[in-house]
C-alpha cells in the first residue's frame, strides 16, 4: 500500500521509477474517499488538479528531466496558506469572498520541489482554538478516536497525515498549533525559528513584527520526512521581514548535552506523558547523548506573556472584524476572544514593557542553553482529549487547558525552534509525544537528533494499524 510509505520513501521510489506519481496520487485519493467521511479533514480536495500534476510529474521522470526533492509526492496544505485562485477561509464565513491572487511562498516552494497538492485542510475559525470546528466544514475528528479532537489550529493537517490521506504538508504554529496536533495524532511536526520558513501568504498575517509568535512549519509522519520537507521549504524570502539568509547546515551531535524537564515548573502532566519523557531521556543515554535534569530559570511568567500577545493584544481587532455580525462567528473563534475581552484592553505602555520582558527572558534562557543546546520536554501536558473538554485530571490534580498547553507556548513567545515526535502510547492507546527545543536557527540539530531517537524507538504505528502493548 504505497500511501502508507514515508514521504522520503515515496520520493525515492518515484526517483527510481519504482512507482509513478499517478499511482501515488490515485492511492491517496482512494484513501481520502475512504477515511475523510469519518475524520472530515478536507475543505477542498483538488482531485483533477492533482491527477493532472501527477501526469506531468510522470512525464518528467520518463524524459529524464531534473527532479525536485519532493517530485511526485502527494501533500496537503492548511487552509490558512494562499493558493492562487482559491479562497483562504481559515474556517470562517467572514472569509467567503476571499480569493488568493498568488500562492503563499511555502506553497510555491512545495510546487517547485515537485510536490503534488491534494487539497486544503480544515481550521478552527481564525486559527484561534486547540480544537478544529467551524460553520463551513464542521468538526474534524482524531483518527485514533473519532470522539476526540485532533487539536488545532493545524489539527486537520495532522489528522490527514496520520490517516494516510497525505504524505505530509504545511501548518502554522502560534501557540503550539503544529506541535499539539502532531502530538495528538501521532505524527511529527516542526515549529522553526521565525522566518526560517517563509510565512508570506499566510492568513492571519504572521510574517511581520506584530506577528511575533507565529511561524510556518512542516508536518509529516517521521522526523526524517520533516527533514526533507524542511530542506525544500527553508530559505530566504524578501516578503517575510523575519527571514534571514541562513543556509542549510550539517548538524554536529559531538559533545551534545540535552537538558530534560518533565513538566513546566509545578504544573503537573499526565503520568503517561511524564513516563514518555523519562523513556526518551533514557534512550538518549543509550545512544551516547547525556540527558540531564534541567530546570529553566526565569520562565515562570512566559505563558502569561504569551497570552498577552496571542490573546489580549489582537482581541480588539477581532472584535472589530466581527462587529455587528457576532451571531455568525463560531465558538472556536470566540472562546478565547471572549476570555481576552474580559480583561482590560492593552495599553501601549504594557506592550512596550512586555516586549522588553520577553527579550530579557529570551536572552536569559539562551545563556542557560549554552550548557544544554537542546531541551527535552513534554509536548503537551495531556494526550488527545474528547471534543470540548476543558478540565483534565492528571495524576489526581486538575488542570485547565491553558495549563495543559504550557509545555508548548513559551517557545512561541521566545521564537525558538521546537520539534515533536511520537514516542509512546498511553494506556488508552493514544499517542504520547516528546518535544525537542533548540536555539535559534539550529533546526538541523533538532531534526538530526529526532531522527536518531526515531531509529532507536522503531516504527510508530498508525491509527488503523495493529498496536503494540500500551506503554506506561
């Protein structure tokens, strides 16, 4: 079944003429037809466009033309990235009149690398929730358990990839929105340094200084696949003011020490999450990389600062957007908005003070990371949860959604690269992930380390496959 292969293997098989792009696309379209009704992942399936692109890709192979890194590989795109001629809906009826004039830079780079885009995947309204539902496409379900959420706001990209409807794709991450869905759906996801992958052509705008938190990032079933996607997507783009001409570099694991934090300060995590982080630390030791306990200093207020920039600061603008049409907004777009509007409107003085506090916090952590260039943490305090659940019992203590996401959000605030891979299963049979965090522009180091960990872990099962005995 070719659609179950890794993205890297698909690219290799096409290059070696062992499989044709047409076969790959047709296999994925059949899988979409089979699985999409239950997970509800796609805003639009571009079946005929994908078939035409596959025929062109096959002709290029036949004629011996130069092939891109992703030649003939079927991928998907989160519906927050522009694709020429299509609406970029972001799950909102407020965007129904939109049509993109050109491809987002990330989409253009996928095409330039030879990837074939199968369709666009669903989003919560305005990308503003850790669940995916809206008035246009409806609720998306986690392929591991249809009564559970795949996460948000890139939850549907994760669900499509986990369900073998796509080999990989691109999402965006402003508060864990690549990493949380990857963790919930048992795939890999990378939040790069801002600007390392261009976010030009993304809605809402994140490729400008006021964006601060959000980035475009690849999602796939393995870290090795992420590495190939990253190579195709990374690069300077003068349309993204965060972008810098940083070339791809060969990582060096020699002498690397990893700092391990099982939870964010005193905020508890689920027992399965804690044990998975410990097991990953033990695996690092087994492959010759010291993993030592690490308690960061000075990050206690990082989640609160993240909420200021993610929730409070943009809330008045969103209120203006929906003003007079509040009844048309979906709960995924207003749940956090209403929470933010309950607080006083931010002032210019607050903004400047919080920017300065954020910069001092970042500088302090980077000094600490001179000793530990990579940190190993939980991806999230909990595993995937039932739709609309907001309180969680973790080892006898109750935490809320904001607390559950604390392992992820500080690294949006601080602009550090972070990567998630699945590393175990909960007693309920749900994926449990780990998170690797690095220093700015050191994505290659994170990817190399994640590949090593995957090799030691072994093949991770998909949601429709026989599963090994649940791990503690």
